[in-house]
């Protein structure tokens, strides 16, 4: 399908644009910011990009010779009707489709493997795609993060499987017809628990083959109990169908056994063992032996921005993590606690809508921080549009400080960088979390840390 993507610089949009381009279709797109990493990646493979000023669709038609009925406008839920290119598309009479509909069309033609859940689905999707590709299954993939060893978030393979990260936040998860469906966990993020159970229930009903859930998440187990079809579980308990035993976790890795086979991963934290268990179960169902899966996992280099070590300076480790909802934040902090003396935690709220919805949960997570932890909350990310800006980071910090005093809102990233660089000592860890651009401070913190500092014991 020939396509013009409005908002092509986003993770999900850029991935589908790449798949269509590599399949030989005419593909172009526009974005408010053409300087981002995903735009750069698209330009490098020859995808034409335009400013989002309303002229792109017409230029695309002129430069390719395509007629109005020979391509479609692809948009996401983040693109509002007032965007100039959408208004231009309507004036030109161009057919518009949602990104999720395009992905569902691609996915449902294959033996689809769909990973859903509030947290962990990006890493789990990347792990599954990596193992299948490493073991010669040549899958297709669309994931919400960069697989480090492949340096991509999407690819088109000749094999029968298509591995995707299925999004429940906009309800599009019900559009997929998976051969295998997987739910990592269920917790409040964009929707209430009853709404999530309804969505994931439909997700399982639409599945034609196998269903998997994490046995360590009570809400996921409840989903499994209400499902009329068999559901396999993974976790640490004896009741799990896929169980991790003899677990060892250190600063940068973890090891465990599954059904007598030893596994080693270059990712710390119990949550990454669970993600790996989900991938092991899925790959085994796809017909790959456990020893081959273990070899693939040993070679997995990780996902960009998923508890990614940016660097170490003056004995201080700086971690970049995409965590943006309460469940992910809690998992990242729990991992950091195992490998550091003190923790300097920076968080950029994801957007006004999600922040307002999860306000109480965010306050609860941060209020549970410990005395050797220091919290800095950045301004809420605003991506434009008509969203109501009725909440602030300062308000969240003020609420957190009622129970946890080491919390600050400065209104300045430079001040956050200065504070951390002047106070962090050997053995401390800086955990920078958020789904947007807060990670740009990571290298700046490393650069400003002194070569030597005498800190009190």
C-alpha cells in the first residue's frame, strides 16, 4: 500500500513507514519536528519527509505521479483534525486510515504474536523478535523501542510470524487476531481496571492459538481465570507453567534456569527475568528448543532506553529508562535499589491526560521512596493540541512532600543537572525516567560530574 504518514516521526508510525518502504511501496510523510532520530533513520533509507504545513500530500502526489485513489493518509490518535496536512487531505479527498488499522491489516495476514500489558511489553516484544530472528525464523516485527543489536524498531521478514507490541491505551488492541497473545501485566495507566479487563478479555477471545500471562501479576491471573480457553502462565512460583528457578541477579545481568536449562541475560532486575520467561515460552511454542533460545538470549544486547546504562563518571552510574507509568517506575526503582548506595531519580511526566489520570498512583509510588533517594520531577511533556493542561509537576511534588521530603520541582533542567552533578558520589546511581526527551540530560550530568569527589561515608 502506498502511503503518506502524518506524524511520521513517531516510533510506531516510523516503523510501519519503514516496513512499507522496504516492501517496495511509495512512502512519504510529515512531522512537526523533522530533526528527531526516527526521521533521520527514515531519510537514510530514502523516505521523503515534509514539513507539516499542509503542502506535503500535494507535493507527494506531484513528485510520485500518484493519483488521489492510489495512496492513503495514515494518522495516529495523536494527530488532531486541525493539523494542516489532515485538513489538506480532506480537501483533496484522500482516504484516511488509522495507524492501528494499517498494522492490524499487516499483522492479521500472518501468524501474529501480540504482546500486551501495562509494562514490559516493549522489552518482551523485542526479546521475542530477537530470538525468532536469531534462530532463523525470519519474523516481521513492529515494536515501540529500538532493538540495540538490530538498531531498528521494525523490520519485514519472509517468515510466517509477525511480532508486535499491542497497545491497549487507545483500545486498538481489539483489532488484532493473534495466533499467540501475551499479557505481561495489568494496572491503571490510560484506562481503569474494568476497562482494561474488558479490552484484554476481547484480546484473548480474538486469539486463535495460544495465550500467555504473567503469573506474578494478580490482575493478569484474574484475566486468565475468566478466559474460557487454556492460558499458560510464567513466573517464579511452582504453579507457573514456565518457571524461573535458581535465580541470581547482579549489577548488569541475571541468570536462572527453566526446565533444567541455564539462561543468562545482560539485563538486571526481576522484571527482566519475567520478560525473558515470556519470550522463552513464546519461542518454545514457535518450535525453538530451549538450548537455542538460551544462546539467543545470551546474545541479546537489550533495548535502547530500557534501563540502559548511559555511562559512569566519578563512580556515578547514569541510567536512561523509558518508564512513564507507575508500574514501570516502580520496577525501575526496585532494580536500581539493588545496585547502588543512593539514587537520584528524575522523572518527566508523559503528558497532561495520562498524568492527570494516574496522578494518585504517581504520588503513591514516589511517596514510597526511601531516605537515601532524591526525586526531581521535570515539567509535564506537552505535545501540542487542545488537551487540557489542568495539572502541574509542582502540584505533584507538593503532594509527594507530604510523605516524602526529598522531592523537588525546580522548573529548570539545568538546575536538576547542577544539583545532581554537585551532590552525587561514588557508588550512587542517577535514574532518568520518561517516555519523551528527558534523557537528553543524561550525558550532561556525566559531563558535569567532577573527576574526583570526597564524600562522607
